[in-house]
């Protein structure tokens, strides 16, 4: 267990914002955290010069260095275009319905999904039915509507992932909205644009137990085309064209920064007093910071995340940095490889502050 004072020191360490430049204190803090040290060890110059880095330690360092250039960690990345997609009912049971949406060409390359909303039209319950069951279904009676993304594997098996669930009143009618952004994000991760998006809608009891109301049996949605097709299931996709709302890549050294970009920054470890004779490799490293403004959408997202902040220039992909340090063991020192995560910015993107990070699709 770490000493309490060490935990306090790590908690008090100033943290960099997403995409902001690393500071000397942050580099030192991450090294100490990885090695579980309270302060940088003092290594004599003569001792460091006599230290020989074994072949296996150097091979481990090179392997981690090569891996850091090929494997990037992804952060949040969110991108206004409304696109309405009409769905059709593939199968239907008493309380479960499977909706099919063809999304091919709906999310073209160079665009990013911000939000996906499933809108279902809830039909009014006949007044005669409400009067007949007035005592059984009082004014506050509700049912729970859940939306799941259905994935059909190559072997024919199915797997569902819950993306939204909320109660609805049996006394209401009209359009009901459900957030299915995560389902569309899962569909995108499959990389199969010709495969349709399958959403499974279930109407369940609002409460569990033998005394639970059967109000869910009165909830009906307009699955068939009615009134000119205006009440069939609708999928609204909100996406941004990255040509206008994304980052430009690396900054142009000879031009002023007018748009989110990745700017070079070099950290000279040899020039830092605490790193002398302790950090053996590398002598310094090229890192980056994300700078510049992001274009803001004209319309705000008001469905599920009404408090989203403005779009900011952030690091969407980062890479680790391997370091060889001298570890003190009594009166002697030995070299050791340490991998520091998220030390180098690989890619900058524009993202709405407060937007959730989509889950990665599991096998």
C-alpha cells in the first residue's frame, strides 16, 4: 500500500487538459507514479557513466518504441446535417418489434456521427379501454420501452446491446424519442455499410412483481405506414462534415493558427535538472499539443445532452513513450524500462465538451 502522503502528492499533481502541452512537472509526475516513488532519485554522474544498459533492456526499450508508433489510444471524437431514415418492421411479437434501417450512403466518409435519435409514434389508447380499466390503470400508469442493438454474427448467432430504456405514460400519445447513438456507433465499427441497422424495441411492465400493472399491454406504436407514411419509425442522424468542422492535421509552421491542428513541441530531458543522470534514454522526445479554434455548429444538441459545451481542439489519439531510467538499489544503480502512457499526441480533433465516449464493440 502506498503511503498516504504519496497518494496526496499524486492527487495534487497538476493535470494537463486534453491536447494541451506537457509540462516538466507532469512528465516527472508520471514517471514517479509509474515507479511508485515520492521523488526523483539522485544518481551521481560518475555512476551513470559507468552504468551499462544490458542488451535485453535495450531490446525491450526498442520494442516498446516501435509499438508506440503503431498502436494509438483513442479518446473521444465527436463531430450539422439532419438525415431522416425511414425504417420497416422485419418481425413483430406481442411486445417486441424488430426495426430495420438501411444506412448505406447515409454516413459518407469524411463525416462524424454526433447523435442518432429513434422516433416512434405512440398511438393513443382508446377512451373506452381507459374507462373500462380506470381503476386498474390510474393516471400515472407507465410502461418501460427499451431499445437494443441487435447484432447477427457470422455464425448465425445473435447478440443484443441495450442502448436506451425509459418509462412512457399510457395516457400520452405522439412522438417518443430514444437515443440510439451508441447503436449506430456499433454499426459503424462493424465496417459493413451494406448490412442494415437492426433495432429491437420492447415494451415491458413499468415495475416488477406479481402486483405490477399490465399497463404495458395498452402501449402501441404506429409500425405500419399511416397518414402518408408520416408515422412510421424514423431515425434521425446528426453528423458533421469534417471538412468544415474537423481539424486540419499538422499546423503550418509558417502560417498563423486559425484552425485546430497539431503543433510540434520538443521536451529536452537532458536539460531538466531532475532528469540528469536518472533518465538514460531518450535524451529528449518530440511531443505535440493541440491548438487552434474549432468551428461551432449553428444548432445546439438539445435532445439528450442539452448541456454540451462548445467544440474544443483535443487530442483524439495518443501514444505511449518508453523511457530507460536508473533505479537505485542500495549503493548501486540498474537500468529499467518504463512505459509512460499518453505522452505524445498522434492526432487532434474537434469535439463537443461533455460528449460521452462511445463504447468499443466487443467480439
